[in-house]
């Protein structure tokens, strides 16, 4: 229709006349970037304040139009709660204040499901307004509880069904499958991106392509769903990438309807309501209350179930012996330490590719688990007080992703697990130096590793020495590594990582606060031109330390701890330094940060940690903070050792002026008040042991 209108105007010479005057043209619901190529020749920039406004659901389309007219993308946000109420109540009662008292609570619950979407609000309001018993609480409760049924059957939701189907039908076949899979998750779930991608791969949804691995393809599908606004970003990670997503309640209802139509997912909740076929292929059990039956339904055929997903208390979990053909098992159990999970049950699932358990009291893995030759993902989070040991020699060599928390102790060498892409070990616990040597050397054999997270604990300085000596050479063999996080309860000896001579150039994340450097490692760290997140500790920061760091222009997250020495004139952040940085943590005895105009133009969060009795180098602190135009959040933690400030043992022999806690807090408050924006700020004293060695742990 839009093409016809433009053509008609052009035929009548009306368009030519309009474009030489001041004009406003609105183009609604654009689906492709090619549309702009077709239309842009019609619009001249006549310097008369003209505007072209387009609407689109697709992020890439909006960005493609942006540069052409020096414009910007405006992302329409959901309505605020108050505006949602006004729209809802006016449509039903004719006035925003006319809602009866007995309907206000259920009204709020319905609006929560609508999530601020005007079309959803008006559709539900239209159904209620046309109902004979508009003031009946029972009617409103029925609409709330059976919204999915109403969406399917009620003509009042025709516009919403049309909007959803338009977006759904525009997806590729693979993407439709990936989207329907979102119906497995309970309402309001935060869905971790990596977890979702691993599930898609295990389910066989990812079609192989030349020169692209399954993880790259899965990530492109995820990004496309974000781009098309089918799912919403929930959280970003420290590298500026999407960490998790959510599905809007109304969108989830449509997904579940479509999934039930195609016998894609069967969903059973704690009321024993069933959506989908009784001959289930993918089963989602969503239980919020205890006291339920410990089975899905007596009349349900689970012999063909390929995916078993459970959320709820342990006593409601179905018997696992019935599910022999499963490929994906996800058990998210409310923490129950009395219920021990017999892991031997899973050893009979010979097609199992994905296993994630949270909350069950697992003590050990059976040796038979190694026989699961298709297992790709193993993620175990036992109960909070459950201590578990995993012997790496009992794990199948096919694993791609192994994730265990700090309550799990990892033992045994891992050199045979060469397929691993992700290895996250909450606690690498060793007692003998020879065991440490075997484990650290084994890491060097994992050539496919992309993400490595180690939390180290030890019982002797000898073990710490072994780890520090061997770790750099093992890391040097991991050429595909993109993320490295090293933490734990002890520090590796100084400059151990300086012998990591050839870190991978495409490393994006390096967190190594437990691996201190005597001075800034200018040799190899500046070669990491893909680095986006860095956490580092140095004993002494040279004058040019901040300038060297600023060469890492892609940094989004930076945490810098200085142990003993920094330049006397302070740490100066120069103009145009750190152009993409959004989060900056700085820890040092003295609050000596200074910002030039134009420094850190995108910084949103600043955290400073210092000593209560720090040396007073100048009267001001955080000089130039007013130049940080994008800053939204400022946190200051002032360490008070033993509750009485810096101890005498740490005072230099020369006489220096020192801050006291009250003056330092006042100085920080004065600096923050200079900022022209309305900052979310907090200045607090923190009690932290008896000396600087404890400072970095709070």
C-alpha cells in the first residue's frame, strides 16, 4: 500500500512539490533494509527542518536508516504502571478512577501480564468492557487465569494474533523452532543465553553450515530473535554482550499456543493443567507448591519424551526411570538438603546430550557416567550445604561444557577431555604438589577451550608455587581461549603471568586479581586488542600505566587494583581515553583519580576503594568527575581496618598529612556534587580486618 501511495503522489507531481517545502513523512512497519534503498531517492535534504519518521520491529532496519538523515533510533518503551492503569480503566469504565475496590488487585495482576504493551492492554480491556458482568471479580479472575485460552478463541484478540503471526511467519524454519522452544520456560524466567544455546544444539535445532560451528550459528539465531524484538534483553555481561533474556508474558502465551498446536511442548503446572499433547515429546513440569503428585499424569505417554524439564520441590519430581529416550534433562529443584539425587539413574539415558541439575543433594558422580558417549553439557549445582567431589577421570570425553560451583571439589587430571569448550571450576582443591602438577599440566591439553574459569584453593605455599610455575605454560597452549577468569582463596606468586608469552590475540576477558604483577605488564597485555573486560592487580603502577591501558580501546569493563605505589601526582585519565568503557573499578590506598575533559565518554559506573587514613596528596578527590557526562552510578568504599583506620604498622616513617574518615567522606561528597547529572551515589566506610592485605576481599 505504501509503494502505491508514493507512486500516486509522484504521478500527480504532488511529491515533487512537497519535497521542496518543509515536510514530515511517516513510513510505518518497515521489515527490510532494502526498503530504504527504494525510497531514499525520493527524499531530498532541503535544509527546511524536514523529518522522515519510520517505525519498525527490527533493530537492524532502524540502524540502517539512522546515518542517512543524521537521525537517531528511539526505542519505544513499555508504558509505566500508572499510564497502563489509566489506559486500562478508561477503556473499561470510562474513567481512570472508576475501578471498584474489589477489582484493583486482580486488575494489577492482569496489567502485569500485559507488561506495558498498549495493544495487549486495550485488547484485554475490550474483552472485559463488552462482558455482561463487567464488575464481577470472578470474570476478571477467569480472564487472568486463562489468558492463553482467550488469546486463542476470543475475537477481541484478533489484532494481537495478527501481530504475533506476522512476526512469527517472517522467521526462518530453524528460527521458528528455536522460538517455540522458549515455551518450555516458566513465566518471568530469566533465560541465560549460553544455557539456551546449548539446549538448542542438544535438541538438534541447529543446522550445520560451511565454515560455521554450531555455537556460532546458535548465537546468530539468538541475536536475530533479539534483533526482531521477539525476546527482551534481561542482563548484559561485563564485555557488553547479552548475558540473559526474558520473554514478554503476552509473547509467551502466544508461543505456548503455537507450541501446543504443533505438539512441540507439553506443559503441566501444579494445578495439573495441561497444555499440549498427552503424547509428549518435550515435557515442562512447572510446580510452585509442594504436596503435589510425584508424577506428571497417569494418562500421559512419556515413552517418547526427548526433553524433560522440571521446576519445583523435590517431592514433586517424576520418576526418572520412565524417561529412557531423553536427550535433554533440566532439573531445577527448590533447595532440599534431605533429598539425595541418585546420579546412577542418568547413566541409563544413553542418548543424553545435556544435563543440568540445581538444588538436589548430589554427593558423587558414578563411574558409569563415562559411558554416556553423547553427553555434551554437564552443569551441576548441588544444594547450598552439600559438598560434592567430581573425579575428572569419570567424565565422558565428549563433554563440551562442564560447569560446577564452589561447593564442588574437582579432582583428577583432565587431559583426556579434549572436546571441552567451556570449563568453569568453582573449586580446584588439591592437597599434594604432584596432584596440582598433574591438573595444571592437563589444562594445556584442552586445545579447544574457549572459556576457562578456575577458583584455586590450597593448603601450602608449595602448591601455590607449583601452580604459578606451570599455569603460564599451560595457558600458552590454549590458542582458542576467549575468556579467562582466575580466582580463589590464595594468590599466585608475583609476575607468574608475565611468562604467558603468547596469550591468544582474540582474548576478550581476562580477570586475574589473584595473579599480581610487580609493575604493569606492558609487554604483552597491549597486544590483546580484542580485550573487552580486564581485572588486574599491580604492586606498583608506573606514570604511564593508565596511558598503556588506554591503548586497549575496546575495553568495556576495567577493574584496577594498585597494591602499594602509584604516581605521586595521581592517576590521570586523559582526553579521549577509554572511548567504550562503561564500568571502572579503582582500588588504591590513596583516592588519587583525576579525569580530563573528554576522558571515558561512555562511563556509566564508577567504583572507588581506598583507605580511611590515606595520605592526603591534595585537598580534592575525584578531580574532574564533572567531565564524565554519561556517569549514572558512583560508589565509594572507604576501608577502615579493625574499625580504627590505618594501623601504625603501615604508616611510612616520613611525616605526611592524612585524611580522617569524616573529612574523606565529605571530600568525596563534594566531588560528586560537582557532577551536573543526578548521580546514584553511595559513600560508605567498610570494616575490613586489620591490614591492607585484607582490603581487597571486602
